[in-house]
């Protein structure tokens, strides 16, 4: 099994009457995880931390953090 890799993400969420808000961060990705699993994890954690209920995702980017 390969060690986890660090990926950088950027996401824009919109919910309720609030305008769009953009967030960014990094996430450790195991070799057997899919892009969809990471997307769902980032949406869930970001919406929970920001207090945006039932967010609409208007932008999502996931790339290796290593240049």
C-alpha cells in the first residue's frame, strides 16, 4: 500500500439566502479512494464547518499539492 498523498482543494458553496463563499484546504488521500469520495468528504466537512445547510456546489477543484 502506498502512503497517502496530499491534495489541495478549492470549493465554492452557496446555500439559503447567503451568497457564494469559497473555501480551500488540503486533504490526505489514500491510494484506494476515488475522486467522488474525496468530493463528498470535502463538501460534508466544509458545509458543516461553515454552517451552510444543503449547499449547492458551484465550483470544485482537486489537484495534487505537490508541484
